[in-house]
C-alpha cells in the first residue's frame, strides 16, 4: 500500500494551522505557520510520496492552492458548512479545526468541492471584475440623475452625451456643480475599462466551441455564455437538471410540514453574477423566443413580473445545460422539442 501524508489545514489570510499525519507511523503532528515570517513552501516541500492537503474553501487561498499544485501535491478544498456540521464539539479554535479536517480526510468523509480549471477561474474572475465596474457606473449615473432632478431637470438617462451637456448647463449650487463635474469625469475612464474587460473576454471566447453553441440561443450573449460554460464545466458532473438549478441557486426553498405546503424564494446558493446574467438574458430571451414569451406572460398575470423573470431564467439555465450536455445548438434543441411534442 502506498504511503501517504495527510495534511489538514486551517488557513487564514496571515497564518495557518496544520495537522498532518504520515501513514507510515500514524502519528499526528501539529504546526503553526506565519505566512510572512515562516517558509511555508519549505514546510510542504519536505513531504515526499503521495501528499494530500485539505482546507476549507476561502477567498484567501488562491496563492496556497497554486503552491500546492507546483509542489506536485494533491489539494482538496472542502465545503465549510459541511465541515463545521460534522464537528462534535462546541469549542472552536484553529487547532481543533485543523484536526477535524485531518480526521475527515483519514476517514474518507472530507466534503470535497469541485476545483475549477485555471482558465475557468481567470474568466470568471474577469466577469466579476466587469460586473463591479458596471455597478460603479450605475451608481455614478444614479447620482448624476439625482443631481439633475434637484436642479429641476426631468428624469433622464445619463448614457448620452446630450444628457450630460444638459445636466452641466442646469443651474446648480457650487457644491452640486463640483460633484456633477467630478462624477462625469469618472464615467469615460470607467467606460474604457469596461470595454477593455469585454475585449479580453471576447478573445477568450473565440476558440471555445461550447460558448459558440450557447450563443445561438436567443438572448444568450457573450457574458452569459462564458459564465454558464465556466461555472458548470465539466457538465457531466451534474446528474440531472435539478442539480444544475440547485447549484446555481435558482431552485425554490420549501418549508412544508404534514399537509401544509410552503415555498419560499430561491435559495441564491450559487454564483450571484451568473444569476444576474441569467436574469438579464431572460429579458431578451422572453422577447425573441416564442415559447419563452408565452411562458413569461402566462406567469406575469399569475405571479408578477419578478417571479416570471426568475422562472424564465431557470428555464434558460436548463436549456443551456441540455445544449452543453448533448453538444447541440439552439436549432437542434428546438427540433428535438418539436419532434417530442409531435410524437405525443
């Protein structure tokens, strides 16, 4: 049997606690490493053979994950909520957390989550960056619109050059004038950065056949298709469409008991950016796809616009999953659907 070294790591931004065990002797050791003072790479480089390193998912571990891969070790990333749920003590500290992760690894019960490819991680990071830039632009536009209303102008969009000139010519106090000029001066650089991010994403999507397949669906553009492909990749890890909907966080939460049925809002468990992009794509898809349009307006009268939009986004997600799973475009998806209805 191959000798293996298991390392359970409780990692933070400035330090980490490691509980490690070599299967040759079965003895558990503890170590505490300061990321700025200690040789973290040297500590893990001392282990030879098969080395498994496990830690909870966190936003501070990108560099650590890269280092473990460079050393040739196998990195396991765990679901924090599941790890904590399996703890059988009330007290919580770094040593106990590291020992718990090690114990779960040794028992084969470590709740691993999917590790994305480097390319997918980079594309999703750029999508989030662009999303933040657009949020800042929206905030600036809202502030300019508020200044315009305060100056007696009607509510107008701040996207056009004519609207900005009209705002600058409106009567304002000295403080309002300064705010207006500085807000407007920030818009052009932001627009350039958004265009730069979109150009980078367009180049990343040029050679991706899966992105091209999804873009054949009405309403699904560059950003939505990239987010879908690189969030769901590899698509075969999902057994059915319900798991995909739950992974993205678009499934309704149920709180039922006995004969009382109660459904709450969606779980919002997955990527916020992907849900936002699916919602935006749903608006366009409901206008261009006849079946989705009928579905949308049928729900609008029963449930309201917001719930109808979420339902269309969920259908769009399921369609995208099927197209990626079967490697088909929108035309083939429609043909199969029509044939199935005709057969009934």
